[in-house]
C-alpha cells in the first residue's frame, strides 16, 4: 500500500464523492487503498459508497475489519447494507457484531430484503409525523433532526399511532403554511407508495408515472418502513437499461469494460455455447439442401442476404417489444394487437425488400427464377422475423423468464433457420419445375 503525498491528498479532499469514486476506480488497488485510508473517515466513506459495486468489492476485500469499522458508520444504513452485501456472509456477521447496536439492527433489517426489491433499495432515514401536530411543531422537529436527515427530506410522512401511512406533506407546503395549522388539514391523502417486496422495475415505473422526489415503502401491514429516493430510481433505470441491453445478447448485466477477463469469461462462454448449438441447427438446415446448392450454386450467394435481413427486421421488432414491456407500456393483453401490427409490417417490409432483392437477383445472374425465389423467401422471412420478435419475448414472459434474456440469440436462430429453409426450399422447387 502506498500513501499519497500531501499535495495529492489535498487534491482528493476537494473532490465531490462521485468524482472521488471515479478516481479511485481508475487507480491500482494498492494506491486506492492508500488514498482511502488517508482521507477523513466521512470523506472516505462517501467516496466508497459512490463506487461501482465490482470495484468497491475489490477494495472492501483488501481492507481489514478494523479499517472498515472506522468509516462504515459514517454512511446511511442502506449504503452500509449495500456495501456489506458485497462481502461473504461470514464477514458480514463479523462486521455487524462490531458495529454500534443502533446501526447493526437497522442494517440487518435491510440485508434481509432482496437487493432488487424496494426493501433492499430503500433508506430508513426519513421523518414521520402525526396528523394532530401543528406546522410549527413539525418545523421545530425538522430543525432538530435536519442536521443528520436533511439529504433525504423532501417530504414529511404522516403516520398514525400504529405507524401506518396516512398522508404526506411536501416540505415546500410546510414552509409556507400557517404555524398553527394542523398537519391533518395540510397533508395529501392520495399517497403513491411501494411495498417492500416490489421489484425495482416496478419502482422505476412508479417514479416515471408520479414524478415524485421520493416514494414511501410499506410493509405488508401498511406500516412505513422506509423511502426510495428519486436518485435511486435514476440508478435503477440505468441498471435496468444496461441489463436489458446486455441480456439480449447473452451477457450478464453486471459486466463492465474493465471487468477481469476470468469473470467475463464465465458470464459469456455459456451463451456462446448456446449460440454455437443454434448455429449448427442452421447449418443442419443448409445441409438438407446440399444437392440443391450443388446444382444451382447461385443460391449460395443470397443465403446471407435473406437471413441477415430477417435478423435485422426481427431485432427492430424485438427492441420495441422489450422496451415497452420493461416500461410497463405493453401487457400480455396487448400481445394480439402487437402480433397483428408486426405481421402486417412484416408483409409490407417483406414485399418492399423482396421486390428489390428479386430484381437484383434477376439482373445480377440473368435469372428471373433466382430473382423470384430470393424475393419470395425474403417476404416469408420478414414475416417470420416480425412474428418471432413478438412471440419470443412474450413466450419468455409466460415462462417467468426475463424477456431480455438472450432473446436476440433465439431470434437469430429463428431467422437463420427460417430464411435458409424458405430460400433453399423454394430454390429446390424452382430447380425441379422451372430451371433447366
């Protein structure tokens, strides 16, 4: 471990926590460790909490329990829980046993929830009030607790004696209200909320729909247990977009450009084997028409064109369907409408592209039969691609699998197999009846 010079340390002290995290992530592990341990505890904790989890995990594992206990209590419970979740269960228990009891209890509660649920994302730093309190009393409470709670205070949450949520008061309305006014007369009763076990995709949809700065999180009894902030929703949206994009091509949503090669290998290789199997399936279809290709070699020229155009068209459909599914804009009940729309689009696209391909085939090889076969196969494969782009994600959804999960691999298989079969099958018929 190398300690930074005073000049370098002074530079790090001036950085925003997010910028500090960026710098730490680009440093060698020993250097990052030296900087972290040289910074004031609160600054070090803030920087660590902003790091990408994969890099934070490496840094956490390089630190001793004594070093971690030094600055973890400087963070909110939800951020401590996120960091501890990167460690083994045994080390989690060791650190929790050494944390102050007032921290350990709250952190254990958060660790009990799935990391992708509202319970795993929420913070327990919020201010709850009662409807029979006055505005002045709440302002006094806010001043007393604002020193530690202020970053999470956009709303005050109104609860009854059983701690069940009954309303919410935005801070801006509290500031401009008369001091003697009761909270019950000021609060909003139509409160949007999420449950502790709601998935993070549902949380992102709620934020997009309501445009709130925070959403209360309720347990199964309707009691207020935490809040999810808008900044968390932005992070969720980024994670979901990254995950869906990577899953579509058989990558793990956790992989980054600088992920160690051995970890990346374990995430990529299984799907490459799946892709290899599907490629052999397409090759098998071509093998069925080996004699046809030998008799009419010009067919081989158009094989990648027919299959490639089908794959491109299918990806267009697939991207639209998965995007709308992820945002909750497309439900299973809409599947029939989407299927009809894409089928019509497939026919129109197929005819438009098929005419061009057919004319090029006729002109290029001076063979109207080849042009007709290529054009007809293009129409059929465009239809198959459009239908597959709808049916594959809906089928995965039916089997409770993320629709983005390697859907492009399955789609490419369909368009390759269908394209080869349509083109070579029609070629075999043309060869038998029309071509001399």
